[in-house]
C-alpha cells in the first residue's frame, strides 16, 4: 500500500555518500526533527530525471531551503557510486543523495514499480514529498511526466 499524507516515513537503512564512500543511513534518523523535501526518480542519469526533474530542484534549491526546509534529499534505486557521480554531474552538492539499491525504501513507501519491461528491474515511481519530523505533509506521485513531483509544485506546497 502506498503511503499517504499524514503517514510517518518508514525507518529503513539505505546508503548515502560519506567522506570515505558509501555508508548506511537510517531514514528514521534522516527525517527526525527536520523538515525534509524528498524527491525520487526512476533512475539516475535517465533523460527525464537528468534533463527535467533534478535540474528543477537544483535551480530552486535556495527557494526551497528558504521555506524552512532543513534537507533536500534525492532517492533512486541505484547504488551509492552512481548517486555520487550523478550528484556531481548535476551540481547538486547541497542535496543528500539516497541510494536505495535494493528498492527496500521504495517498497516500504509503496512507491516501487516493475520496470523490467525496459530492462531496469524494480525501480521507484517518480514522486516528491514534504515531511515534518517524519510525518508526510505533501505527497505528489507522477504517473506520467513531472508535474506532481516538480520543484515548482513542491514550492507551492511549502
């Protein structure tokens, strides 16, 4: 079942980029006591994600942080090395990159999807959410394109 507004973010251990390379991060810890914007993409370096979704957040990061947001996080079902390379490629250094390599967080959120028809296995749907102390205030899941999960839509809900 997919999470809804008012639900608490599930606590799952995934990976992020640390100073020494990939390291564990608890989603419970990431969201605790903070206002977090999380956006998820089906895959790093994919056209829609690299040309539209991520750039919108990069361009609007200062505006988002200016709305009492502590963290902007980007999640994909990729490994931490890919997420690190994509972060550098997209000039997204202010973001916390979340590597959900086994789709465990996506499954816990109910946003996982079968992309095996395109040779991509299990992925996450494209979505964005705003959470305050781990409780979801806004959730926008796209079925096509980047409307409900765009940086501009997130800004309108902050």
